[in-house]
C-alpha cells in the first residue's frame, strides 16, 4: 500500500460575528487583525511540529491544505501567498495539491476571490447555510441571500472550477418546502460539491442556552430523505453522511480525515495526527488566539500524546463508517497499525445485525448501519 497521505490544517480563529449555533474555536474580531504576526506564528508552529518528527515527516509531500475558522477569508490574498511560500520552504507540495479556503459570502470577501486564486488556493468552501432571509437572520448570518448567490458566481468568475456550498437543514421553524427551495437555489449555481448538514444544538452555544423551535424528528428524517433524493437526481454523488459531489470532485482533504490519514494542524485550537514508527500520535494547540500567539510552545502545557492501540479502532470507525463506500481491510491495518483480526468479533456482530456488509477486501455500512452509526461506535468505544 502507498504511504499514508499527509495533509495540513490551518486555523484562522477570527470572525466578524459569532453565530448562535457555532461551537468551533472562533472569536469575534474586535481590533484590526495583525495578519503578518499571525502568519509568522503559524510558520513557527509548523517548525516546532517538524522538529518533533524530524526528516521522516519532511520527506512526505503535503497532499491537501484546508484553511478553516473562524472566517479565513477575512485575511488578504497577500498573507496567504506569504504563508504558502513559507510552508513550501519547509515541506513539498504534491503536484496536484488541493488547497481549500473557507469563505463567507459577504461582498467584501467575495471581492477577494481572484486574489485568493492567484495566491494558490484552488478550492473554496462557501458558508451559505440558507438562501432564506428569515433563516439567515435566525442563524445570525450577516450576509444576504443575494450576496450568497453573488459569491458563488464570483467564485466561478475568479477561475475556481472546484467549490463547495454549505447548506443546513432542520433550521428554526423550517418547512420541507423551504429546505427544498434552498437546495434548488444551491443546485442552480452549479457548485461541484455540496455539504448538507442538519442543524445540531451544541453545548457552549447561544442556541444551547436559548433553544429555537426546530422541526421534530419525523420531519427531519423526511427532510433529509427528500434533500438526498434531490441531490442524487441532479447528478451529485452521496459519498459521506453529509457530503455530495460531482464526479471526481470529492473533498480530498476531508476524505483524508475520514480514511484516518495523517495531518498536521497549525493555528489556535488546531489539532493534528501523525503515524510514524508504528505509533499514532495526536496533539492540540492552544485555543485562545492571544495566548497561542504569545506562547513559545503552541501546545501549552501539553505535548504530543500516543493514541494507544485499543483506542485506534474507535477513532478509525468514527471516521470511516461515515463513508458510504466504507473502507478496505488493508486500509484499517495500515492506518491503525493493527491486524484486522483485532476487531473480528465486532465485525461479525455488526454483520449479523445487518449494520455492515463484509466482502473479500472491503467493509461497508448498510443504510441501516448509517442510521445506527452511534450504536456501532459505542461498541468500539467499549471494545478491548
């Protein structure tokens, strides 16, 4: 089998306003952003990770980069050009590298798309969420429906032949007809990829403390089935629980996560996973931006920690079972550094329950298995 792919995640934690449903490490921008300082900090963070692992890691080219947030499109194209130049002085880029930037649809950011393309970014992920003005307001989004349309058009005009639109369903007081109208508008813009997420109320969010009225479970199942049918009818391949793509346009960065690949993570709150010398290690960076920037050690008082062998199957399955295609048996062995026999008993149990199908070389979840994913994961959490 080929070497485990290596990706790079970059976190830009600032946004113009914190949305009430957001539980990501994002912080409302209150002062002018010092982009130069943050780029310098990111490169120092990368240097520390490379020092941790030495030449063995540096010999592996970066296959994908994903810049998330926060709102990374607040930064200038020049800052990203400088950042990419610094990264390439330390690590090789694969010849077909995928570089994704998360962007908000606001007009000030859409105006930067051409510059982002020139800086080397070749994929955008635009956080539309909805085209319905009342739902945008309920979600605390600061862009308008028209700005969302214009952002998708601006991406195409800037030369992006690969871009994603994020849509949410199960929104406050949303009807199925309204969810379908959002989908129809999104499809009309011809994105190469659509991420279709159900709104979930997470702890430490404003919605958690003041929950809105959302559709009941029966309505949510119906909404999900209807949206899925609409997407597949328009040629989008459903390849992961919430992800749909046109042919050959799957998000390679997220696929690397779902296939338990390796990734470095730089930036406030970023996390990383690296497989080396039969070990699997993980790290989390300091979350608060100011503390992260000021710290000499971006890990704070923590360090890279080993993922023990008995924990790896759960982590692998938590990701791989989200994929409709499932995973190859050899992939499990390579990524977990364990023989497949380690989980034989659970595979047999789940196959008998109709949750998975086991072939000669492959394991894939059934539709029933996807619906019961949490139950399967609980078994792996308690295994060994």
